[in-house]
C-alpha cells in the first residue's frame, strides 16, 4: 500500500470488508477508527495495540521494500524477526538478527523502542528489549542523541 495515506486506505478497506461480512456497526466503528488513527496514536486499547504492532512489525521480509538511504533502512536487512512476548509483569521485544545488525541504527527509527515502552506503561508492565535473546537497554541508546523523546 505504501506509506503515504496508508492509514486512510487501510481504514477504508477494513470498513468495506467488515460491512461485507456483517460485523455490527458499533464494532466496525471501533476498528475503523483505530486503523484510521493508528499513525497518530490512540487513546483506546485497540488503537494503542494497533499502533504498537505497526511500529514493531519490522521483519526483513516486510521492510526490504522500504530501504532508501538512512543507516537504519540499510541495516534492516539483518533483522530476521521481531518476537513479542507479553506476560503479567512485562512486555518483551526480542529482535532476531543474522548477527550483523547494528542496534545503534535504531536511533533512526526510535518509535520501534518508544512505542513498546508507551504500550507497557499503558498496560502497567515493564518493557524489556533483547537482541538475539540478550537483554539490552535500547531506550538509552535511542535517546542518547535524541533528548526530545
């Protein structure tokens, strides 16, 4: 679909599809609203979950088409998967790589770190980041040169 206007196009598609399958209008509205506003964030649980999922969906197979210039985009080819685990105490984001991924490149895409932290606060849980199953303080790395976060 592409980045420009993707939230609106996705919401329009979802609206059409959900009506077609006969979903109740009140449920359609909640879902359509969450999709339409997911790029801006949301105050609903569904919207927050959708925003969170959108920002951490960074696996190589999906992102290769977006490689265009900055270090993060050129480094994404080394990310093989992003595993998400949620339990009663924490949200864990584990980035699986081919061993060549430079986590400092996340400074160019800080939302991959800040959105899980926002979601974990929303759910009253801690947020843990791992790269290849090794815990790492990505928040400090991402905010080191980006104090406005």
